[in-house]
C-alpha cells in the first residue's frame, strides 16, 4: 500500500518556519504496517503478565509493584493512542482507528474520537488560551502553579476527577448543551468504553479475581496514569514565565533518563518538539529526525532541550519561588 501523509498531520511539518537542511520528509514519514500493532499487543502482554503474577502471588508488596507497573503500561497504551490520533499506528486508516478506539481507548476509559479532536485542536492552538490543554500547562491563569503547593493541588484536582470531566465533556462543549443532547453525546462516546469494561470485568471474573478489576485496572487508571499524563503535559509546555500566544516558546524536548522514559515518556514521547514540528512522523523515527534537526542551527536554538522531567520541575519551582 502506498503511504500518504496521515490525516490530521498537516500541522507544522510542511509549513515549518524553520529551514531544515537535507530533510527528506518521506524518509521520516514512512509507516510500518506491523510495528504499531506489535507494540500495542506487546504492551497488553506485559499487562497480562504483571496482573497474572500478582494473582498467582498475592500480597501487599506484589500488589504495590503490580499497581505501579500496570499504571505505567496503561499510560504506554495511551501514548500509542496518541500516535493513532495522527494516523501513525498503521498505514490503513481504518485499521489505525480500530486499534486506537478498541484496543486502547475503550479499555483505558477514553473516548477515542472525542479525545482525538481535542488533541488535534491542541496542535492547532498550542500556547493559546483556546487550546483545550492550556489549563494543564499554563503556569498562571486559569490556574496558578508557581509553587510546590499550587502545583501539587493542580495534580490532585486532576486525579480527583477533573481529568475525567476534561476527557469526556470538554470535546462536545462541556455542559453547555441541553440535557438531551448531553445524554446522547455521552452515550455515543462512552458506548465502546462500557463494552470494553464489561469484557475486562468478565476476564477478571473468569480468573476468580473480580475485585482485582477495580484494584488493578480502574484505580491505576484514575490515579497514577492521570498523574503521569498531567506531569508530562505540564513539563512538555510549561515555562516559569508564560508567553501567551507564542507557540514556538513551547517547543520542548527531553533527553531524560531510562527510568523517566519508561514511566513518563514511553514510546519516544520525550521527543516532543520534534513531534509538534513534524506531526506525521511516527514515534520510532523521531530519534533520527532529532539528529537531523540538531544539524540546523536555526531549529536547535529555538527548541528547548531539557535533561529530565523531575529536574525541570525542581528548576521551575526554584525559579518561581
């Protein structure tokens, strides 16, 4: 099948204001017909292995370890769904969307199409107050984050349900619609989610551990996964001094450590500026793209190269004090 520029990827790649020498776009845009599916299935296999190990050897320590590892791989699945948003999981868009919606979004409690619309709008409106993710990374209004207390409160609010409201209601105008319209929209978006959750609950029930569905699937999703995502989104776009409407002020990429890349930025999410500049490049080609971009002095001086997520938070709080 011939590979074309993915839907929704018309962002900055082709219209970048930077001149990138010797950049063969087609070389970086090539999609694998197998890699995305294998990565999704491999992540599911790791989830099954971790959960199964705890069920075979139950105990508080195995539960704590399984909780953290399950959350990390649930988040890894959602990162792969991010590639699906940009039609990068599979060259066939129908297959791409089926994988994103049914193998990732629905099991992880996310409305694929609504979340996709929000994410593509984020790319179009990066740095602007109209960006649906602006609340997650702006350090000032609409929510102050320039202290350890304020930043902690922000993440706690996300984990206490704000992220769920953002995911399921923000994409259809929130609560502005009439009650009947809200119900229809909610049912259409949550239908696949409810089906997937019934299947998962059935699997746990068949394994004789139905309570583990809540303790090892739902709880990691609504707590640690929300925290990991909130931390990454904040670190990917935040600066101690906000500059509204300046999207290129938000071009940030991380080198980071293997541990941070495993938990906070799986599947090359630390190559964030590269992704914003060239949204049609799949994650596994971003390292090669970075090497090419770094050869351009114009790009390398605009992108903020940061060494780690935890390190940035420490520096942010120190500069904001």
